[in-house]
């Protein structure tokens, strides 16, 4: 039987039943899910996923970062493996699909192979990454980009990372052992709900991801002069908030220039923050994202010019201070092509788009070839109880994942 041409399909009812079953763990009264990393709910969900892995004869282990790695052996177990997966931890009020869908679709792909008594040439791994919604410690440990500071990973409630990892079978003292060699993994493909409105608005069934955008984050500080709001004439003011308002508009203008970038001011602090005082100081955030680092650099150059002009016009001082720098993680063209071919074979329409949210795949891209598949999110909602992707859309995405993995199994351009 030729796996590259046989139209294997996943069991859609079984997949959607798995999604519904996992969503019962940490279920909230409003229908959402709360499975914070390292919590009792997270541990219960992790145990269930490992049970499902063992039921289909997967080799299961938990690495030092707490990642669950289920391996379905291939015909040539020493060859670099194909990998898929995502995460099962959630935000405090999440939905049923973010992360969990990618894990369960990967398991369903293995179920189909196992029940048909089929093996790929390469082993197939399904990975459940630790704490994607918080620190991304699981995927960062695999990529070797862990921050060697236990205090950095201390939980908001004060719990230390040693205690957290012990709960899920990991070990902070041995976390370096979780790093994977590029020779171990031939490629990684992550299936995920879009968490945005693009696919639904375009009427597309599948998103072929071009890459995960680079992200730059800054603190912008505006210094003016605080003064009495009643006695200071308008033309004599150095109003930091007026200048800051112009900065927000400049950021919005940058975001709306031709391209795929997004630019956001999402947080602002004003001092003295009193009704009868001209604001003397403002600090705000800037979040800038795009697939091209060169384009981000160009946008920042334009923004700095705007800031200088605003500072002169308002008699204020404006500074731009970096606080986060993540480089783009580009999807490999041959993986994008395999996803597109799978869509065509399954008669599903698709489009190419970037992922503007972070995913574990961006860390895996540091050590292996990476690709991502998106399915639509109703009204673009995610990280909320109302997050929804239809059962049919879940089935479509899982079938694309299965067929893509089958194609990549024999892809000549894969690492040997």
C-alpha cells in the first residue's frame, strides 16, 4: 500500500469525542476551560493523554522539561522522526481548542495508522509541550533556548519551577537534557486553530502558514511638565498625554502602511493622573510584529522620525526602550507545499497567511524544519470560553495534518 497516494482519513467522530472529553477536565460553569500549567487539572489531562498514547502502542516518556513525548515507531526507527503536537494547558478562561486540538489531531493520525497496521518509514512523535500559555518552557527547553535562571520561571503565585516540574515528571536540575538534536527530528508540523478572523472572513477552510511573525516590544516614555490644569495657558503647556496621543496615532499609521505588519499600543500609564493636573509623564507599550525583520527595522526607523517630530512640536522628550526581541520563524517552503497538496487532494480551499500569535512551533524551528496548519476560529475568538471551531472544520484540519505527514514521510528534501 502506497502511503503517499492512499487517501487515509481520520475518524472524525472519535476526534471530536476526544476534544469534548479533554474539555471536561477543568471545565468552568460558563463552558470554558481552566487548565493552568502544573495545576491538578493540567496533571489530570496529561495523565489522560498519556493513557491514550499507550492504548495505541506509542512509546511514552516525559522529559526533564515535563514535555510528554509519544512515539509511534517507524520502519526505520533510527532515522530522524517526524513530529507534531501542541499544548493542553490553557489561560484562566480558555476554550476547547487552543492547543488541545493539535495534540488530539496528532493522536488521531497515529490511531488511523495503528488500526490500519501501517507504519511510516520514519517514526512519528506527538509532543505535548509544557506551559505554552505562560513561559513556553517546554518548547524552549527542546530548542536549547531555556533561560538558565529558576527565578525567571517562578509562577505568579510564588511557586518555584523546581516544584512545578516535579509535579509533571520533570526536573529543573536536569532540564538541559530536554534539548533535542537537529539530527533527531526531520520536521515538525503543528495544527492549530487560527485564533483570528482571517480564514473565516475569506471563506477559506485551511490556512497554510508562511511563518510565525517576529515580535518587538518597547516601552515608550514621554516626559513633559506637570502643572495646574486651571492656571496653565494652553499654549504654555508641555502636556505629555497630548504628545502620547499623537504617538498612538503614529503607531496606528505605521501599522496601516502597506504590508502584513501589526502595531499596537496596548498599555498606558499617566502621571500624576489627576483631573486637575496637566500630565507630566506617560509610559506606554508598543508591540510590533511582522514576518520580516528587515521590514520591522524599516517601520521602526519611520516611527522614530515621527517621534522626533512629535517631541519638537509638543516640547516633550520621547524615548523608545526595547524590552522584547523575537525573530521571525519561517515555515519551510517544501512543508507549505505538502500542506497545499494535501488540501488539493482533499478538495479543501486554502490560503497562505502568517501566524501573528506565538506557538511552540517557533521554538522547534530553531532545530528542525517547521510548518503550521490553521483552521478557522468563529469570529476570530480565542482565549475565551466562546472559542469555537466546528466539528467539520476540526476534521478537515486533522485530515490535512495526516496527509501532510504521509507526504513528508517520503519527502526527498527532508533531512536524512
